[in-house]
C-alpha cells in the first residue's frame, strides 16, 4: 500500500509540474525569451511559443531559433526550477502530508502483524518507497524524509534483532541533492516587457519572414496598447520596429530582384547552350551576395540551386547539339533523298481529302493515287535512313500502303454502291494523311538543331 501510494504521488507531482507554463529560453548573450510551455529541441533548432502580451491567455507567436544561439543547459535548469517552484506552491504539501500518513499507516500495520518476517517485509517496502520519494518530488522536505528513513532503518534493525539475526545488510538508496546551480526565477513579463521580448526575438531569429512577422506583431501590440504604455518608449519602440521591418523588406526586394535577374540570364544562356556563361553566373553569386551584406542565406541557397539546374540543362543541350553536329551531314543526305517522296504525298493530299470526306473520286484520281503510292514505296525502299529516322521512314511506307488501300476500297465501294465500304475508304485515307503528317513532323524533330522547349 505504501509503494502504491508513492507511485500515485509521483504521478500527481508530474501532473502538477505540467501546469507550469511560463518558462525561459536563455540566449548565449545572457538575455532570455519567455516560453509559454516547454521549449523543444528539434535537431539543431529550438522551437517554442512566445507570449506577446502578459498572461492570462496571451496571444502566442511560434519562435524558431538556431540551437547555436541558445544556452540550452541554462534553459533546462530554469525549466527544472520553474517546475519545482510550481510544485512547491501547488502540490508539494499535500503530497508530503499523504506520505506522512502512509508511513504512519505502515507502522500501524507493523504493530498489528504477528509474523516477524512479514513485519520486516512491510517496513522494507515502505523504506524503498520513501527513499525514492525525494527525487520524484523535487527533493521537497528532504531533511524530514531522511529523518523518516533513519527511523525506518532503526525499526528494521530492531525487527531483525528480534528474529535473532546478528548481521544486517541494508541496501540504502543514495540521496539526490538539489543541483548545485539553481536558476533564479524571473517574474512574468509586463506588457512593455512582452513587447520588448518580441523585438528581442526578432533580432535573434535567422528567418527573415519570421523576423518581419515578429516586428509586425510588436507594432500591432504597441498600437493597441498605447494608453497603457509609456508614451516616449512606445513611440521610439514602434519607430525602431517599423524602420527595421522596412529595411528587412528592402533587403527581401533586393534579393528577389537579384534572383529574378540571374535566373532570367541563366535561362537565356541555357537556351543557347552557353555552359560557360551559366557557370560564370553561378560563380558570381557569392560576390553579389557579399555586396548585399550576405543577409539572405536561404534566398542565396535557393538561387544557387536554380542556377545549377539551369547549368545542367545547358550541359544537356550542349551535348545534344554536339551529337546533332556530328550527325548533321547524314540528316542532310536523308532530307535530299526523301524530298521527292514527301512531295508526292503533297500531290496526293487533295485526292485523299476527297475520299476522306466522301465527296466523290474520279477513276483517273483513284488510278493516280494507286500509281503514286507504288512510286512512293519504291522510292522509300531504295533509301537507307539514319537510325534516328528509321521509325519516321517506316511511317512513310505505311502511309503509302494506306493510300493504295484507300483508292482500292473507294473503287470497290463505288462499283457496289456500298456506303460501309465508302466509310472504310474514308478511314484509310484519313490514316494515310495522318501518318504522312506525323512522318514529316518526326523527321523535322530529328533533323532540326536541338532547342529548349
């Protein structure tokens, strides 16, 4: 029962400690920022909610600081001291009273138990729970607890002596003294101090957007609470915040202009496959950033990444153009060889359009289509296309075959007055026109000098 009571007391103490809300994040310059609740260390960052007005129920602003700027050990010591203070003020005396009652009940239970070994076991369990109590309750009234432990040790010794034991082996639990360095607690911030906290946080954060947001919050708070603030201080603080925010906005605009200008230049040079030109732009960024004071490392990192992407594009385009230059003579020979074939398709287009639209075809036009289609196939068969143009060349052959099919089916449809066959001829003619157009388009894509889309 004593051990169970001690566990319950520990849970109650932890719950009470969680109610402490106003903590401090100490910076390495010695200043501190108020944290509403526990600050969290996330990787190399410290994140916490900072009240921008006095409690109760203050508005909160999320602050994200580099861990390198935070005195984390002192921050944790302060959190421990704050939790201890809150516990002492709200829960400690009740827990200690419950502990005292548990010990008294344990002694009563020992007095009413006849079995000597069971009596020893009851006292030893109570002693174990009592020894663990101080470290779980911020060492509250540790001197009195030690006195109770001494009393229980004497009781255990007497009980064992009564059983005839001559040697005793008490497994004593080491006491945990309060830490040598105790952070003094600071009072809750006043309205003016809350605004000063926001202004201090704006100087400490390394994210420009967060800095501007904190400055804007401080300005709004000053505007809303002017009657409750010293007039001279409020005017000076607001002016300083406004000037700082405008300076930050000018810096943002400067870096946005730099980014848009360099990306536009890099894009133009990438389109020309000017690898050296893009490299020069990339290498110029540190010097340009230095001229601006190196105030936006995130923007510079994003700009470098964007220019590196353009550099990769330029290199790929240059590689494609080098390959094209090596193959240009083969492409030119093929264009000369296939020119007559493509011209024949142009001549066939009006007749094929009439078959496609079912607008009528004369015997002479159908004969011309069949004869021309055979000529195209013969000419195409005599050409050995570069491997890059094999698929486009095959489309030419397929288009010629569809031309012949369209003429033949149209003749059969006319002789039999079969509309179904006429529609089949229309489909064949449409296919021939489509394949011929695609063949021409694919050839142009291959033989044209590579460009960025």
